[in-house]
C-alpha cells in the first residue's frame, strides 16, 4: 500500500566545522579552499536502502506490581511487516495491501489561518511574538509501526506529525496549523499482509490517495487521526502507576492536559516540554490487532506499509521553555517518526532492573525527519536510529522555518526515505500522482542541494 501523508518534524543541532565536520559529513557537502569538507544547507536528504535484516526485543508484558517487563526476540528479513520503518506484526499490518493512500496536512498563509490573536491568554510571550504572528500546526504522519511525534519548543509554530507504519505520530516543539481538503476515512478491515517487490508496487500505483486529514484552522478538525500524549490519568483517559508512570492518553487541543475523549490538535504546542503523537484512528483491540499494548493505556494503530508519504506545512519560531524542562532542550522543535510499539508500551523509562521496557533500545526504529538539537539553533538534522542494525544521520541540515511557514515531505518508497523541502506553491490535494512522488524522491548527483546518505548498499 502506498501512503501519502503530510507531516512535520523540526530538528536543530549545532554542526561542527573543519576537520570534525569533514569526518561527519557524508553525501552533499562543500569542499573549501583549505581542503576541508563542510556540511551544507540542503533541501532534500535521501536515506538509501533501509531494508536490511535484523532483530529487536518486543515487549510481551509489563507488570506494574513488580515493575518488570518481559520480552521476546523479533527477527525480520528486511522486507516484511516487522521490519523497522516498514510495518509491524499483527493483522493490522495488512493495511499496507490496500490501494495507495495519502495523509495530508497543510498550513495556509498566516492571513487565512490566523485563528489565535496575541492576547493576555495567549501561550506565546507577547514580547517575543513577531508582527502578524499566526500559529500554524498541521500534523500528519505516515509510518508503519512508527509514530510521528512533534514537540513544541516555545516557537511560533507547532509541528505535528503522523506515522503510517503501525505507529503513532507525535508532535515535537513548534507551533503550526494545517488546512486540508476532505479526505476519506481509512479502511478498517485489515487483510493478510504481503509486501511485494517495490518496483511492482510503484508500477501498480498511479495515484496515491489520502487516508487522513487535519486542519488547525478554527475549528480544528481531523479525519483519520487520533492525537495522544504521555499524560495518562485513569480519571479521564489512559492510566498511571508508580512503576511505569503515565501511559498514552487523549489530550486537549494544545497537548497540555489530559482529555476524556478524542480531541483534534489545535495546531499549537506552547513549549519544547510538550509533545503530541498522531496515530491513525484505528483503535487497538477494537478495529485492529496491535499486538501487546499497555493495559489501561489509550492505544491506536500507526501508519503501515513500505510506501507512504507525509506532507506538512509548519513554522518554528523562537520561544524558550517556561516550566520544568524534564530533560528537554529549550527552544528546540522537532518532528520525528517512532515505532508505534514504543509509546503504546512505555516511551520513556526502564523497569526496576534498569532494562528498557519498549523496543527502542534494541532497534525497532525511529526516524528523525526535522530535528533541532541545540537551544535556539537555526539548523535541523535528520537521523535513523536502529540499534543493532545499520543506522546513522546525514550531517547536512535543513534551515529552520522562522517567521514563515515551510512545506515539507517525508516519503517512504522503494526501501528509501526521502525528506524534502517543497515549493511554496505545492498543493496539498487529496491525491498525488506517481509522477509527483517520483519527482519528490528523484536524486541527481549533480544537485548540490540533495544529499544521498547510504544506510545499506
């Protein structure tokens, strides 16, 4: 199944120069007159060949009484549902067999999407808000077994993302809004999974159809999405215990508090301390089989399949954290994809034997699409995390969108991942043609703005 999704992730990190940068840079970079390689600002990065075989430990039980977790080893061939960044085991993974689909998230011009004015109740410091500030927050992730996360870092825009790989989507620090056209609800009748040769998949899909829709323009609305965060409260939604803390729960529009029922994201994350995860609207245990999930937690299916696309429009202005950081970097927005099995169990933390409960540490997968790694940085980085398997991050960077919105795409196709800045005129319509997808992911070795980072041969 081909997925077409709109999403955003902001990553910023300080980059070294000189000899250090030369050791880090791979792919597109600039050779200076002093003979050193320097990392460059780019508009596209392709991670080549993510389909290697490997294994990771999947959680089979967590016991809040003992504070311990049990696991089983999952081995994968590299081109099956359990492969990180592709899908996850369980009947739900069959979603990847349906016709090509698209998840779109769009942010329009500030004039047309301004839903919040700078008032005394506004979460953004008036002294730091630029003139004509509008807060855009689209979110649409597409990942099999991965969740898209966006966290807001006191910036004028909120980034939201969604995953379509049997994973949820989360939002990391930044504020944003998105406006999308009507989209069909995702198919809720899974069938057996069988991943075909990527060339066959590409040839069979002349059109990528949208499966999820989100807009932060008032009133915020979403179709095909569930917005969650790690704030579980048994009095409202999700759960909490002293062994494993808060589970996933529903959250109010700005992601700051627990909600009792599903609520559309309103497009704004006030600071870097807040996160929102965007899943499909397929409920685990009701609509699909997600495998083992944390008892009492709110659990949804992620974005499945080897071919999927996420598109988002977002803005990441500068705002500092206002409360306890909990280890978060201030003013550092990010958008990333996380294996959905991780937050459905325990996104942060280990058991009482100091063994991570979720599968992150053993390599079930994360892709940071657009991440700010230093306080107030202007550069955003991308990285693949798969401990025990091939992984890495291209040291070239994207420019953080400050004072204006940015249209951005992440495309999983033919066992590659391409993250790309889109033209301002790009239309987030209800379908995409294969030619449009091919144009997004096309790599020209003579294009100094497109970096190729080889994960596998």
